[in-house]
C-alpha cells in the first residue's frame, strides 16, 4: 500500500515543490492550504487538495484531524511568513502560526502518524552571533541562549521545542530542519512577502522591461546571507525526516555572498549593469548569516550544493515569464508596490480584498474571529470549488488574457 503523505502549506513555495516530489515517488498526497486553489503556486491534480479558509486552514483543529487521519507522514510547512519586509512589520501575525503548528502536531499525535516534519528557520539563531557580515557560520548550538528574530523567530524556536517534547513525552517521531533562505521558481516574487533572491530578480527584470537602468537595494548591500535552491531543500526535508537526527538541524547552503554580489549575479544573467541606490531605512535583518553544515555532512555526507549562479538563473527565467505576463514597459514600476506593510490584510488567501469585513477587525488588533470558519465570505469570492480541482486553474493575465496555471501533470 502506498504511503499517505500530508503536506500543510502546500499552496506555498516549498510545499508545492514537496507535493510534486512526493507524487513523483508514487505516494498518496493530501495537500492543504488556507489559500483558495487558484492562488496556489502549483496545483497537482493527483493530490487530494484541501483549499481555502474552510477546508485548508490548519489553525482549525478539526481540519487538522481530518487531514491527518490515517496518514503515515506529516510535513508541517504552513506559516504566515515572508522575507524581512514582512516579518519585521508583522510580528504578531508571525506568532499566530503557533496555532497551525500546535494543532498539526496534536492531530498527528492523535492519528498516530509515523513521522512528523516541522519547517523551522535560521531566524531562531541568537542575534548576537549575526552582527558581523563576516559572520562565523551558525552551528546548531548557536540557537541558545535564546535571542531569535523577534516575532517570527521566537515562534519558530517555541515550535521546535514543542516538537522535542512531543517526541520525548509522547514518542512522536518529530524532525525539524532550520531552513536558510530558500529560493527558486514557483515562489513569491512580489507583493511584500518576497525574499531577497526573488526581489532582486524582479527589480532587475523591471529595469530591463522599463528601460530604466536603476535598482534600489535595501540596506547598504554589504550584509551577507547564504541562499538554498529549492531542489536541495526538498531533498533535505525528506532525508532529515527519515534520519536519526533528533535535534533541529541546519538545512542551508554554505555559499556566503553579500547582497551586492547577489545583485551582480542577477545583472550578469540579465546582461545589464544598473545604477544602484541603497535604502538604509528598509528592513535589513541581521548583518550576516551563514549555515555551518558540519552536522548534516556528518550524518549524510551531503549538504545543499546547488551553486547560487545556477539556481538564480532558473529563478530569474521563471520570474521573467511571470513578470512580462503581468507588466509591460509602462506598468513595470507597479511591480514594486507592497501590499504587506504593517496593518495590511494578513490572511493569505483572503488578502487583497478591501471589501473583506475582516480588514477593520485586523487593523484594530487580534481579530475576534480568527478562526476561518467564522470568516464571512468575501463579496467577490474567487472560484475555487473543490470539485473543480481536476481541471487546470486559469488566472487572468494582463488585458484580460487568460493564463494557464501550472498544474502538475502527475
Ligand atoms: P510560503 O508563504 O510560500 O508558504 C506557506 C504557505 O502556508 C502559504 O501558501 C500560506 O497560504 C500557507 N498558510 C499560512 N497559514 C496557513 C493556515 N493557517 N492554514 C493553512 N495554510 C496556511 O512559504 P515557504 O517559503 O513555502 O515556507 C514554507 C515553510 O518553510 C514555512 O513554515 C516557513 O516559515 C519555512 N521557512 C521558509 C524559508 C524560506 O526561505 N522560504 C526559510 C525558513 C523557514
Ligand atoms: N526582501 C528583500 N527585498 N530583501 C532585500 C531587498 C529587497 O528588495 N534588497 C536587499 N535586501 C536585503 C534585506 O534587507 C536583508 O538584509 C537581505 O537582503 C535578506 O533579506 P530577506 O531575503 O528578505 O530575508 P532574510 O535572509 O533576512 O531572512 C529570510 O530567511 C530566513 C531564513 O534564513 C526570511 O525569509 C525569513 O523568513 C527566513 O526564516
């Protein structure tokens, strides 16, 4: 009998790729996401998809119970998250992901699943160890004493800890990976949640398309990061889940670059040189961050090894196609508009809808009805009937042009 795999957050970047890989291996996959199906980055028709606030919200315990019942392995990737622009301005929202993690692990325990994977982050690491761009790569022990990224990092550290205690107290097979900035095709590239690799690709593409050879970089460009290509991430998730590694482990590239060097790479791919300006008051995060891969090498003789140049090439090409489908020379400047500043609508999937009754509630603070079952239907509800999941989902491109959504052929 084929294993039953649950992926929560399957409409997102990493979840979409993970579902694709699980289906390739012949597993039965249940995919869940709070976003309506037509907002998923990848829709795989062979998966059993629970989409939208009613069926796919894993803050809701009953949804988790339904999704996890009879499952063999659970991959908990659902989170309200993004790059520095989002997490620095939406700390309370980031912390609310604790509801998804709590209910998913509880339901997995109740269902008696074989394995539970949790997607943690390099944002759990102590900020004092990341003050220098010439950072010493972070090893797993550097998460304590705790001084993680405010909001998002604290929630991740807490949820990691919860995994540990479910393992120790209840015997649940839990595994955690600390992802270091993941990038690749089929992920967020605009809107305010995008991370540096996608943002830089988009900005370079906007310059190419508009003919305005300028780029704005957040910070002074000397801050350093390592970036992991999505294929390495998907491979690492599964290896770690099936390993004997009990404690949270780094899953990241150790190829350290400055943000200026990241821009160099994107410029080289585009065959262009841009005038750079630096926005010093933009969200910057830590000064330097790299992944110490001694542990993962020791366990597996492997570490994420896709060269940044190669991964960026694939990412740039994908974002380019998305970009020119939506913008032209006269509208390219609009691609820099962020919908996710402080106080903007927080729920992925219901977002971008100014008519939503939740808008005012959220602006006032934690909403009384955060449980999506009590969320009123938006006036202009998107078509996402579960019955139609077998058909390719289409979205409108520019000038009303219909654009085929990537639908897994599997
Ligand atoms: P993503 O935003 O593309 O995907 C997350 C998905 O979770 C989204 O589609 C969102 O709609 C969904 N979601 C949010 N709240 C939900 C809820 N209540 N119920 C169901 N679905 C919900 O992000 P991603 O890059 O694919 O990240 C996946 C996981 O990896 C997240 O837990 C994230 O914190 C973690 N992570 C990612 C990175 C990175 O660089 N991408 C780095 C560190 C950790
Ligand atoms: N997002 C973004 N957009 N960042 C930019 C831009 C831009 O246009 N220009 C420069 N940067 C700089 C940021 O100021 C930051 O210093 C650096 O690029 C990296 O930013 P992000 O990619 O947004 O985030 P991060 O690396 O600090 O943190 C990300 O990775 C963590 C895991 O390592 C986030 O996605 C976290 O959510 C994630 O957990």
